[in-house]
């Protein structure tokens, strides 16, 4: 039976089963039945290549959903800020003045205050946050709340969820929360409810991922596609990699991914290509190319390279079965050789670093772990989205964490932050949040283009405990003051308890989680060292000043749902900081100049290597770059062939184009 015939049979079977399956076998779905049915038919029709697919897709977006309510009223406007900058306001100046009072305190004493402690602990649906080790008093929290009210924080949050174009430099809404909204929600962007469109794409992902996983969608030679290579860079890579790393050792995720492999290819360095394809068979590999415009230089070069890896073994026609796209540029997708029906959409109101809950992340994750796991991840993110939207400021986890970051950066002059997960499965959290935070708030001008009189953004870095303890903790204990986020889980993904040991392996890890935060806060004084009999000459070296701020986040366990919660917690925390600082947290013009200059250098490198010449003054580069480029060219081979051809290391392609000596 052909793929199309098999799909047609599935459509009919799905329609029959929807009406006769007993309730005990039906999975709970909050979407109304009429909407679910139309979307299933629409998604399956796309892969069938039906001529009516587009009509069905359009009709599914027009379905009247049960429980629909009128669109919410426009949010109240944020209070007008009379001062040019927030730093000119009385609320900001009150916090500046308050720093003097905080300098007279020490966390060693503040941690003895039971009343204060209770005001520094927040909980939401299993997430426990303790910021008692931040250098704050109740007065600090009151002043931060007044600052939040001054900038209209609650109104700005409402504006974001109402689809206002908060990304003013690109004239776009900021609606990544809509990517995980239940079908019963109504979220408007430019006068249109976008939730049906989101769920159309999710349904398409569900159908396609199930077809690949159950063997209905096979490769060009009829073999099942058990390996996936996701090609993308920046937010198209860091977010999905974070989630994949978080889930791969979770018991449920392990069961659902058994026998499958998911690799990511981001760096244009051919070494990354070789490592991503190492051990894979083109016959069993599916490639997901992620590029909104299908023009991202690094991604498309990698995509062309992997396409050659496939076609050199399976022929040009194999591209249609082995490559799919996440993109909005269907013209370029088709020109590349991918069937446009096999492209998964997302929207310009989704920023790259916020796109992991779009098809960018959900497609590869669903292919690896199954759609149910991907859906649980979305549900966890929405749980925190709704909390961020609805909770009062003092009870709102992302709000309070964002305000504390503003306090540390702008008032206590501590511009760095260490993200320290005491869970190896969160090894890729820090790199992802590094992009989310630094690309969002690393700005020098406010949202109106005025040069800021204060610093914004944090320098984020991190490493899982206890690895970090043996790397950079020396600096955070006795060198620079670096506020820390300690993240722990109650139930480990993997349990080990050896006979004769005092505690389990996970208990040992978590003992360090608890101890490190206290060591930073309390420290150890010279008097303590003297009492212990430490030699006088060593006392200065062994003294710990303490009073170094941190906060702790404790999750019940790490699974798809809590991973989604953690993601949204950090995403919205970053937005809060940007709202207070008055910057546009949703553009990234700072990454553009280097790309432009690279295009210019690319043409020079091409000309010098093809013509066997060196770079010179006529190329328009400065003397330093010219000298370094020529040093580079001295070690390269001349790229001149009688007939242009592809050349690959044998590790990638062992065949006609193989270069056993390596490729310079």
C-alpha cells in the first residue's frame, strides 16, 4: 500500500474510532470535538497532498469553539512616565537611597528572621522558590513593588498577552505564550485569534510524528526513520537541546524514545557536521531544517551539506522523504527540494530565542519522545504563563525573580548571574537562558532609542553542580560577588543507593545544593577560624565574607511538565527586567552587524582562494584583519578545480567525493 493510501485509511479509521471508542480508552482532550475532528482531517490531508487541504485548513480555523467568549477588553494603559528614564523617578531614587541601609545588614543575621523568611518564599503548583538569601528586607520588597507599579508592570504584562506590538522596532506582537495556550483560550493578535492556527500546526506535528514513529512514513528505501537530525542555530538549537537534554534520562521519556536518536547540528564548522552525522545511516535518517526565512547562512549551508550526504547515497528524489522544514518561506523550501506540504509554520510574533514551544522545538521533540511528552512540556509552560498573567505582583514568581535581578544589577552593582542546576539533566539550561536573557536585555538604549544612563542585562553563565564547585566556585565564594540561582529536584530521574553509603547518590548531590547557598550567605569569619586553631598566616586565605546573594528553586521532579514550567519561569523573568529597564527585550539588532561584515569577508575569501592571491589594501579591511586573514590563507589549499565539484571528508561521505587527507 502506498503512503497516500495508508494515510487515507488512517483518516477513515480515525473518523470511525472517534465516534465509537469507549470513554475509558479516550484520552482527555480539552478541545471541543468539532475542532479536534476538523484539525485531524486537515492535518492528514496535508500529508496526503489533497487538493482540498488548504480549504479544510481554512475551515478548521473558522470553527466556532464551545465556550467561546468575547475577546477580552484592551488592557488598561500603563501609567505615563513623566521622567525620561525610570532612573529619574522617585521610586528608583528611593531604592538607590535604600542601598545604604542594606549595606549595614548581613545575610548571616537576616536569615535568623522568621517573619522575613516567610515573605521570601513563594510556591506555585509544585515550584518552590526561596529568595531569603537575597540581600533584601521587607522594605526592599515594598520599594521594588512600588517601582514595578511606577513602570506599569501589570499593565505591560496584560498588554503582552493581549497581542499589543511590544516589539516596537519590528512592529510585532510578543506572543510566545500563545504557542502553549489550550484550545479553549482566545488570544488575539492584530484582530485575529491565533490559538486555532497554533493548534492546527500542533495537530500537523502530531500526525506527522506518529506516522514517522509507527513506520507509516518511511525513507526512500522503505526503512523506518529512527534517527533525526535537527539543523538550526541560536534559538532554533539552544532551546530544543535544553529540553532534549532534560528529558533523555526521564523514565517516561526514555521509554517513549527507545531505539531512536535525536542529534542537533548548529555550528557551521564542518566538525559539527561530522559529529552530528557520525554513526548515522542516510537510509534511516530524517532531517528537520529550521529557519523561519530559509535564508539563515549557517543553517542553510549545513542543510545543503546534509542534503548532499543524503543524495550521494540515496539520490536526489530521497530529499522529499528524508527532509522536512520548519519555515514560513514555502517558496525557498520548495526550491530546496522539500515538499511545501512538509513544512511546519510559525509566526513573526515568535522570537527565535522564545521559539522552543513552536514547531522549532515541538517537532523534533515529538519525533523523539512522542507527541504526548511534547504536549506535557507545553502544558507546563502554559501553567506558568497563566500564573504570570494572573497572579498579584508579590505572589508572582517570574515578577519577583525579575525584580530581584533588577535590584542586583542596577542597585547592588552585581551584573553577572550564575545558573547552577543541581541536576545533570539541566546541563543545557544555562546556555539556553544565556541567550534568552543576554540577547533580550543586553541593550544600550531604551525602547525609544535613548541612550540609557544605567546598565541593563546580566552576564549569565553556569554549570551543573557539583561540577561547577570544582571550576568557578572559588571566584563566587571569595572573589567577585555573583548572585546565584540554585536549582534542585526532590525526586531524581535516576536512583542509586549503594550498600554501606551514608546517603544515596542524589542525596549527596542535594547536600551540596543546600550547603553551597548557606556558605555563600553566611561565610566564615576570622574569629571562627581562630577558634578552630587555624594558623594566623592562613586566616586571611580561609576567611569567607559571606553576604553573597542567591536564590533557590526546588522542583518536585524533572519531567516534561516541570521542564516547561522552568522554561516559562525564566522567559517571563527576563521580560519583567526589560519592562522595568524600559528596553525592548524582543529584538536583537546587536547580532546583525557581524553578519553583514561576514558577508563581505566571504567574498574576499572566495576571491583570494580561487585566484591564489593574498588579501591587500584594496579589499578594504583594516591592517589587523588583513594580516590575520593572510596568515589563515597561508595554511589553506588553493580552491581551483578544472570542474567544480563537492569535496567531503570520508567520515561524512565515503565515495566519489571522499578526500582521505582531510579538507582544508
